[in-house]
C-alpha cells in the first residue's frame, strides 16, 4: 500500500467520523463542515473513484436528514456531478438514484418531480440489469403517480412500471409497487372496461405472488372497487 492510498483511506475514515459526530449530536445538524471537507478531499484526490463512492454514500445519508427542499436539491446536484464524472460506477449510480428518490419526496410540484423521474429513468436505461436501480426507479414512478391528477398521465407512468416489472418478474418489491400503482390508476378510471383490465393485471400479479399479503390487499381493494362499479 503506497503512501497516497493510505492517506486516502485515512481521509475517508476521518470524513466518516466527522459525519457521524455531526449528525448524531443534533436533529438539525450543520452540514457546512462536512461539505467543506468533501470539497477539500475532492481537490486532493480528484480522480479517486473510491473517494467519489464514499462522498456519494455520505451525500445520500445527509439528504435523509435535510428537511428543506433547497438543501436536498443541492446535495442531489453534487451527487449528479460525481455520477457524470464516474459514469461506469454502479455504486455511485445507485447512490444518485437513491438521492433522486429522496429528493422527489420533498417536491410538491408535479413539474419538478417529473424532471427528477426523468433523470432516474436515464440512469436505469444505462444500468438496465441492475435490480437495485430498477427498484429505485419503480419507487419514484409510484411517487410520481400520487401527484398526477390526469388519467392519461397516470396511465403512462403505470406503463413504465409495467415494463420494469416484466423485466424483473421475480422481484416481489417491484411487483408490490406495480400493484400499488395499478390501484392508484384504478381510482381515476371511470370506464368499467378500463377498470376491469386493471383489475385483471393485478389479479395475475396476485396469482404469481400468492404469499404476499400486501399484493393480495391491493387486489382486494381494486376488486371491491370493480364490484361497486358493476352494481
């Protein structure tokens, strides 16, 4: 191990300690020292993927403690730059996907949330075989659907999650998000034929994941809705 490698590992360890001490002391931590330390280390080790991965992980953790949209957006932008610099790193891409999901939960405007979803969509297309990134994409699609008031928009979002579920057919987590978004879609459907089609999709999902209480619950709710419409 050369001196620079040792120095890098020591620096990452010090950064982790700083994050731990800063975030554990208070519910409203001051992130100034952490961001300054990250900036300093990036200037010393600008081409280090290992440092970039550590910084990405820390930025995700910080974002979960940031209550203001502006702060969370700034963290996401920092991580986006890291991902653009290290485009082949799955770990950094996954961290970027996570922070985008975190950001979306703070975005109240549909336009903003849609732009965030598009960034994660591009990331998922780049790492098409990654279940972890696909699951995060599924989550953000579900989050988006809760803000969409128009049936046409919500239907388009459901179709994207449907394709994802078809690619990762054995994933219960993605299937559950697909079940939930199908139910969300059904609440906007007024035509009996459309509602029946949605209910059939959820029924097939429930048959595949027969041990899943959550998917069964989603099916029961949409089936009840369908029965009410036929009365």
